[in-house]
C-alpha cells in the first residue's frame, strides 16, 4: 500500500493505493489523524484502492469521529464499485460522506 498526501490551502487529500487491511490500516489511520492536526478538511482518494478490510473501516470510522470532534469534514472520493459495495453492506454509507 502507498499513501500520498497533497495539500491545497486548507484541504489535505490523501490518495490511497493498494489494499487497506490489518497490516496497513494503522498507516491510513495515522495519515488521517496527522492531517486533522494540520487542517479541518480531509479528502480520501480511493481511486487506486483495491480492498478495504474491517480494520480499514475502523480507521475510516476513527477519521470520521475525529472530523466531527474538530467540526471538520472528511470525505471519500473516487470510490470503486467493489469498495462501495463493502461500504453499503457495512452501513458506512450512512456514516461517511462519499462523492
């Protein structure tokens, strides 16, 4: 898995490439939390992400809770259909902002 962070004024975009699983989800969670220390708007680009496990969903949930506590926003963009199915089945489409 590879994580690329870019900043545009007060928005940080985190591009995730590869699989987010038990081994890599701590890196995703760390990237999200560090981003919220710098800005209040975080965008997660999932266009190159191929898999998200329950550990990955946990990292997203922690990110969303952090966004709410900081009165910020976290949104997912370019989510592939296969990952969208996982988010729908888990009910995360009701928790996360997905574009």
